[in-house]
C-alpha cells in the first residue's frame, strides 16, 4: 500500500518515522550512535509489504504501534546502542522498541515503541535488525493489514508453527542509509504539501483546542447541563453505587480461591423418586408421639420393611450413578493448578488460553481476614469541603501531611463540571483495579489529572489490549515517581477539583466510579442519555457515537486512551446540550 505525504500526515501529528545507518554484527554502546531508517524487505519484491518504512503511531500514553508506509517525509532518527533499538521521538526522553513480552497470548505480537528503554537483546546481523534467537522465542518479523488500515509490524514466536495469515507477509527489517532519501522527501513535500486535517490516531500530543470543542461557561449552559443529570433511580438501575453497600452485598463479593470467580451458593439437588414400584422407598420410623409401646410382634414386619428399603436405596444410588455417567454434573470451577512459563501452564503444558485442566463442582471461597472485605468494598461519597473529616475520608499518612491535604481540599475551588474516564486492569484476586485516571475540565478542556495509578494489590495483567497500559509503562511510572499510588490516593486527587455539586460527565461511568470506590450523585452519562435519541447503527459505544454524532474517529490504536475518551465524552454531552432549546 502506498500513501501520499498528506495521507501519512493525516494519520496524526504523533506519526513519527524512524531513521537509519549501515551497521554490523553487534554494535557496542556509543556516545553518538549513527542514525538509520528501518525498511521492510520481502522475498517477493512485488509484494505491497516490500520497501516500507517503520513509523511510530501513538495509540496511548507512552505507547506507539509500529506501522509501515512507503512515505518517509516525517522520518525521525532511530539508532542502535548496546542491545537496545532506540528512536528520537523527542529529545527529552528515551523511546525503545518493545516486543510486548508480557501482554497478549498469541503466536505473534504487535511491535511497539514505548517510553523507556524497551526490550533488550536486539542485534544487527546481515544489515538487518534481529532479536535474541529461536531459543529466546524469536521467529522473525511479520507485516499485516489488521488494525490501522495500513501495514503494521508484528514479531512471531518460534515456539509456534502456525502458517503466516494470508493478509500478512514475512519480512526482514533492513537498515538503510538515510542520505539517499532526502532529495526524494523534499520532492514529495513540493508535490504534496502537509495537510492540516485532524489526525484519526493522534492522542495526548494533539492540541485539545484544535481537535475538540471550546465551550463557554454561561449561566444558561449550566442550567441546561443540569437538566441532563440522571436521577438516583436511573443511576441505580444502570449499576451505579448510590449508597454504601449492605453487608449481604459485600458478602457476595467473595471470590473462589482456585479460579477467582465470584462464589455462588451450590444449588440444592432434589432427590428423584425411585423407579422400583411395589417396594417401600423410605424406612418406617417409630412414632415417638404414640402413647402405646411398640408391639414385639411387629419387629419381624419392621425388619422385612427395612431390608426392602435398603434394597430400594441401593438401586436408587445405582440409578443415579448411571444417570450421572450419561449426563455428568456441570463443573462450575475450572482452573490450572500450575504456573505460567513461556505462555504455557506447567501443570498440563497447554497454552495460557486453554480451559482449566482441573475442576471442582463448586467454588471454594477465599479466606479473608476480619474486616478485609468491608475495607475493600467501602464506598465514599463526595465530601462537603466544610465538613471534611480527615480520619474518615483521607488515606493514612503522617498527621501533618493529612492536615495540609485536608486544608487544601476544604479551601480549593471546585470546578463546575468535569469529564472523567478510567482504565482498569485485573488483579490476581480477579477483581478489577484502577490503573489510569483522567479528569478534564468540561468547559476549558484543561487536563486536570492524567496519570497511571499503581494498584495496591498484585496484578494478574493490565488488560493492555483494551486499556493501552502496559507493565513496562507502569514500571517506568513507578521508577520516575510519576504515578498515583493506589485507588484511595487517586480518589483524593479527584476531590481536589470535584465537590458535591460538581457535574461529573462520563460514558457508562458506573465501572469508573466503582473502581474509585466513589459515590457521586451529580452525574451526566452520555451512554444513558442515548435512550432519548434516535438509535444509531453500530450501537452506543463511545467510539461509534463519536463517529456518528461528532464525525470523529477515536480508539483507532491498540487499546483505549482515557484522555481521548474523556474529551470525546465531553463533546458528546456538549452536542446533547446544544440540542436543548434556549
């Protein structure tokens, strides 16, 4: 596929192309390493995947997919140092090529350029970029037309012998000297000047004012947006928590110690009547209420009845066993008792996507310490500044810090309305955990909070395919102290800008508030408001509504971006407000 320079620029202001130099076997660490382009080479020179340059297309915070295109107008320098492949996406930070070793569980993985060093173990041989060897799992590069509408770079696991899909091509990534392309790039700029079209895949680096609406804060507008606030009954029916959870509800939050699912009470199995006609199916019991003593003559009769009942019971058990052999009972709990090594379970050597190799008929609840569940599922209403109680609302910290934070929350000016979006991962316990938080001022579009949130509990995975957050990004945020530490601290950050009267705008926000363990009553939900509009083809997802209502494409990259989603939700609500007559 060949695109013009304008077409490449329209993919986003964040599209960046890597640049090249000839190198040999293994380059040592250098102070000023040479630059080069990475360019695909295929066995079939006529393939549309041949001769394409690597381009970084931003998909979420600190993450870029590597797409491939024949145009090099926006080329940025890439370089090799030690065993890392780096790119000069911006002069202040390090951006490394990453193979996504801890994200998906497939026979191939998308290649990304991430904030930080990226994956170690690259080498240059035969003028091509390679990683590790087959023992490390490297099976080569692959270009596919799957996600972005243009070819994208993947790498294959050597452990799998799956054939390359028909829409893909086996490629090598060749290092090519950049000088011979400069004149061609200048010529392409002359015949195809850069376009000012808003990018479909741009993220945080785009100007919000250029892409999103500017909303004037007026008394009339505030009155209109208040009309869109959902009543408590509607919020409750949509899954919002509107009051602290009852003890019975908290008890139902227990999870299975084996598979991590919610623990359900076992169903009572009704005894089936015996099929043996003419034989007693119960043992006659002595009537203790009878005033007359038992007749000794009846003992032989009782013995005969008891023998017959035992025979009937044995036959009934045999019938049940035959029935269970034909229709085995459903096993509710399936799990793998082993650990994962190389994306395979040690217990059965099956792939991580395989169904559990062990099973129990019922779930077994985890053991919880006293008060653990209550603390975990305690929801907090938005505090009134003048009634803020540090002991009740703020997380444990040194007394002076808590007092300073309490004073700040009591005196800080609250925003009239904000747009909020969160991204969630999955803890090892099976619970959903907050991993990224974004809060935007509804009227100005100002980014109030946009930060990764380090969970307080061990994580199973970060749902990278959907959240856009990777383990590497979280580690970098921890090391640079740029993340928020824990759910409670994240909620306190929100309260810096949100008071009881602040309008919180979300799209299907019940899960967002639940992840924050937060109760807020002044909510405008763009997903719920769609019940008043004519249905649109494609459903009520934020991505589809943004396209149909606003004519804007979002979520085109790998995973969501909470900043982009918050702005899209904000503009959807703005569109709805504009439909209300003065």
